[in-house]
């Protein structure tokens, strides 16, 4: 199948825009495999074309004139990644009127001017997609609109602002509010002016969009009652902990007896609830409905490349697929070899029944160390001349742990064949085999 060259444009070439440009170049083969198309950025609107960019644009791509994009009939889709309400909203309206599909990462624009923008898109018969405007990399809009098309969702609970969640989890570790905010700023999770996040306004915009999509009734930012986390003190956090709960900034959108309620407020969440386990700058959205019971999506809610992945996915959806792209079949395009047995890495729980005598532990530790396996935690139970050792190792290849256990099983102090179970304690950080 011949590949089709598809010129695309960006409004904005900052954190997200340059990441979109990078993804389109670096994932060009993946996109082509999926769609039969190669998306090429031919224009990007900026304020200052001379500024240094994280991923420089090709010569002649940057422009300060929206007409260069609006009036170019070859441009098939435009990604709005410049932010703000004005002039952004008018630019998007002009693009839609010119028949160009738009994808946007701009929650404030969608939450404030959605009615007007979607009306213009419908009138022009083009798509306006907005996956990246809510929770960046988490594909919640796609799930709500496509996967759950025949499901009635009656409640959405979400942690939809990473900055405030980072601050609250820092406070759980003992920081005061100001100290936690300063740490969030130092690590790049909070803006120099954090008002939009800590006041709850950012979360409110996202909940307005989610409620609109889930319930099919327009919800704007003005319809969302919200309160931020500025008044949360270490006393709240400590009291919550004592009661087995965690303080979280929760967005809640509910359909109650045919009426809508959308709000954002700090809440105490039971430690066993999935939202209490969402830590740091992560986001999570829990969808509740009759047929689905409960689905929770969790992931990074911000970041250039994370947001760009959702923007590019929307662009791919707009462009669609031809031939046998992955949206039509099972997506097998290569044959991967199975990993050699024993190479998968994980922390392991090891249980050893040994004689309770001096030097046993040293023998066990030595055998593990010989195979490069180090001990993370150890608990020992003694009983009438014998001892049970419960060991949690640091991450190691399964084969090395097995080899060490075989030797340990052969020690004269060993009373039974030792065995190992993988421990899953991490959150899927790259490199962690079992996660
Ligand atoms: N960053 C994230 O993690 C993230 C996550 C989710 C959603 N978003 C959303 O994505 C959008 C972009 O965010 P960002 O972080 O990429 O912002 P950014 O780094 O500030 O980039 C904004 C870009 O838009 C251009 N721009 C702004 N106003 C303009 C104007 N009036 N005319 C022409 N160009 C203009 C800027 O040009 P110059 O470069 O010349 O100044 C810059 O290239 C926002 O709506 C944001 O809410 C961001």
C-alpha cells in the first residue's frame, strides 16, 4: 500500500507542540503502519520564531501568521497546543470554518467555549477532538465516547490535577503546605504561579469536560462548584491518616435522579479506595455505571511527551486508517522472540526453613550475593531449634535467584527446598519486569 503524505499544522510549538513534532518524526513508521499515512508538520504558529526550541522545527515551518495555516488547503488537521482562551478560540473557530479538523489540548478553552466551538465544528462538518485536554496521556475521552458508547455512566470520580495530588502526598510524608508546594515547583510539577491548580480551577475545567462527554449535556466551568487545597493543613492529613484515610482533591460528577452535580473539593478517601493509592503527580479517573460497575484509569496527567501522545492519537483518529491498519485488525506486524527463561527481573519473596544455629544467615546471604542477589528485607521466626527466614530480595533476574536457591537448598542447615515468589510492589516503572 502506498503511503500518503499528510501535511499537518500546529498552533503553538512550546512544551507540548515540540513534543508533538518530535513524536510525529520519531513514530512516523508506527503511524504509517497504523494509518497508511505519514503526518508531516508543515506549519506551526508561534509568537517568536527565533526562540530556541526543544525539538527544532524544519526551516520555514514556524510562522506568526494564522493565515498561513488557515488558508493552506493542503493542511489536513491542526493541533491546537498554544493554550489560553484568546486569541486561541477565534483561531480555532477560523480553522473549523475553513474546513480543517482540529485537535486541542486546551481544557480551559474547551470547558469555557465548548458550545460555540463544537457548534462550529458540526456546522463545518469537521471533527474537534480534545483527548489531551483531560488527564494528558490517560485516554479517558476515548473510553467514554467509544468503548462505553452503550453504557450509562452515572458517576465519575477523579484525581485530575497532578500538582495538588503531589502536594497532598508530600504532606502525607510530613511536609507543610508551603514546603510541599515549593517541592512541587522545584520538581516542575507546579507553575511559578500555582493558583489555577491549587484553587481547584484546573480540575474543575477537566471535570466540566468529562461530565459533558459522559452525560451528553453541556457543562461549563461556571457550572462546577470548586474548592482547592489552600486550606488543607498537616492536621487534616494527620487526622485522615489516623482514621485510615487520605486527603485527596477529588472531582466528582454525578447524575442523581436525572439531575447533574459536578464539583471539585478536598475529600477524605478511604485507604482501600483506588483513588487513595494515586500518589505524586499521577491522575486517575474512576467511571461508574450499570453495565461496567467500575473502571479506573490511572496514569500521568501532564508532561510534554505524555500530552503529545494523546494529541497525536487524536490526529491519527482524524486522519483515519486505510487498508489493514491496526484499527481494523489485530495489529501483528512483527515476530518477537520469547525472553530467555530466567532473564525476567523482579524482586522476590523467598522462604527458607533452616536449622537455628550460628552462621546460617551468613551462609544464605553469601549464596545469594554470589549470584548478585541482594536482600531488601528479612524477617526471622524461631521455633524449637529451627528457623524460618522470610526474605524479600532487591530486583534480580529470576534465573539468578533460582540458582542461588538451589545452592541454599543443598546447604546442610536447610530443612526443605526453598522457593521464590515474585513481589509486585512497584508502579510499573520502566525496567521492572513483573509490573
Ligand atoms: N505542558 C503540559 O504538561 C500540558 C499538559 C496537558 C495540557 N497542556 C495544554 O497544552 C497547551 C500548551 O501547553 P504548553 O505547556 O506546551 O505551553 P507553552 O510551552 O507555553 O507553549 C505555548 C506555545 O504557543 C505559542 N503561543 C502562545 N500564545 C500565542 C499567540 N498569541 N500567538 C502565537 N503563538 C502563541 C508559544 O509561542 P512561543 O514559543 O513563540 O512563545 C508556544 O510555542 C495548553 O493549553 C496546556 O493547558 C499542557
